[in-house]
C-alpha cells in the first residue's frame, strides 16, 4: 500500500493525466472522423431512432497498428502503462467522477425529469443518450473501455518481454485469446445497439465508472499476475484451456449472434431451420431453445479460461470470474423478473420450452 501511495506524486499524476487524456481524446476525435457504417438503433420512447456510426473496429485496429509501430520502432514502450499503473488508475477515477458531474448538471439544464435525489440521479444518470459533437457518449464509452483493457494487457506483455527477453507460454496464450475476444467484440459492434445498456440505461456514474475504470483496470488483473510468473504451462493444460475458451466463446458469441440475426430478419435460418419464436417475440431456436441466458454462461467460461493461466498462486485474479458469476446470476434473475412482467403467460411458455437459465440441468 505504501508503494502505491508513493507512486502518486504530482509528476507521476501529471504524466498519467497526459497519457490517459491523450488516449481518450484520440479515440473521441477518431470516432468523429474515421468512416464507418451508419445504423439506426431501436425506436425510443418518443418514437425516434438514434443513428450510430460503427467505426469501433477501425479504431481498435488503428490503435493496435500505432502501438505496434511505436513498440517496433522504439518510439516509446508500452511498459510505461505498467510503470504509471496506479497514477493512471487515480486519473481514471477523477475523470469518471468529473464526467459524471458534468453529465448530471447537463441533464438538469436540459430540464429532464429527475428522481429528486442528486446522488441517485448522478448514479443512474439524467439522460439516456447524451451526445457531444455528434458522438453518442454512451456508445463511445465502450471504446476507451475495451480498447483501454487491451492496451493495459499488452503493456504487461511488453513489460515481461523487457524483463525476460521473451514471453512465457502463459502470457502468449492469455494475449492471443484476449486479442481474439476484443477483435470479435468490435466486429460485432452492430449488436451493441440492441443491448439493454444502450436501449434503456441512462448514462450516469454506474456506466461511466464501469466503462472508464472497472473494465480496463479490473479486468486486466490476470495479466498483472502473469507478468512475473515464469513457470511454463504444459501442453495438455494449454489444450484444455483452449478448449474451454473456444467452447465458451462459441456459446457466448453464438447466442448473441442468433438473437441479433432474428431481430434483424425474423425469417432467418438458425442451425439450418427457419427461426421459431413464441408469439413472434421470444426466440426458441438455436441456443435460445436450450437455455434462457447461455450468453452469460459462455462469457463466464471465456473469462475463467484465461484466468486459469495464472495458476493458483493467488486468489486475487479469480475475484473477476467469481464477481462475474455473482453478477451474471443476479442479472439473469433480474432480467427474468422484467421479462415476466413484460410478457406474462408468454414468458411462462418460454420457460417451459427453454428450461434452464445458465447451466443445463443445474440452473
């Protein structure tokens, strides 16, 4: 703890502020100028549709290219992120709280209906789709969030390479599967416009802090533990972890893709058969006819697979999959309460068809 506090010097905080602010500003400006497909979101309460520019994949690849070139030509080392990790975390928190305050007062000035409690209003947000310079801030937040997560992960790889002259098999596996996961996320960016966060959640501290602080810094904890862990990972363990990750990835991406395809075209074929939906609303084809929240199951398998690369030297890296297990279980229960109230008897018919929430025959 002492070393953490010692790192929070005015100089280090100033460097961290420049790094963090430059990174977010770069992505924000790029979001405005980099071409991308334009899609309309779902109808809002007032009947209008928000239009989104989907250029996240290009921003992600651009960031990868710039950082790879900088590393290769020795313009700077990504390990600087590890050196200034704690000051960067402090700066990210200041940024998140400052942005939350700005969004809160912006909502008040816009005359939106508030809950009456400033803390609650700031926590949940006062506006559904705050937009600056044509950029939807809520949709944008996923970019510094997940690209930032990638940058921190790559920084730990760079630091290990500089220290050891090579990457361990554990670090190689972790970096490869995480890179594939993040790349696929931005390939699937069009699916984000149908998520609950985008459709219904106001943009307040809950989402701001989650995107700008929680995801990049908390989700990268396993990479921190891999930094100094030089013990090789046996081939059979690599194969087993790869199989776990691949199965989880297919389940996670497959469920989300099937739902998106059905929403975009109810006549689509899933697993070679015309899509079937109860009442024309609740999809029961493919994975959705087996379990009601298998997308959560798949994502949990993915996170567990790469966390297992850290071995069992500490419980700390496992806080993330444990937390996700609790979060997904609660979210699945919350989603079901909302769907039950919305669909009534139709939801009960769906429960009878898709008998499991997350784990077949168990839950």
